[in-house]
C-alpha cells in the first residue's frame, strides 16, 4: 500500500499505522508545492482486512492527502 499527498512546505509530521505498525513521515521543507509525493509505503500485506490510520502532530501546518494505491496479492 502506498499513500501519496501534497507537500506545501509547511507540513506537519504524519504517523502512518497499518495493523499496529507505525512509521512517521516528515516532509522536507521546500519553497514550492509538490503534488503526488510518496508519503508512506508498506511492506507486502497478507490477504484479508487491514486498517490504515494517519495522524498528525500538534502545531500549525497542513496534511494534504492525494490518494492511496492498494494492490492485493
């Protein structure tokens, strides 16, 4: 599973959790807006239901979610 979003240069860190395994994504500080950026990529997932949770930290900034790609085995 891959999660893509837009980096506007003032983005908060985002925690991605799939089935209780958490990874934190911190976007680089940039001067322009970059669309369709890969924020998270999971290891291969087994067949069956899965849960994706995305949370941001506190503070000012924006999390722009674009889309998810999920390819079942």
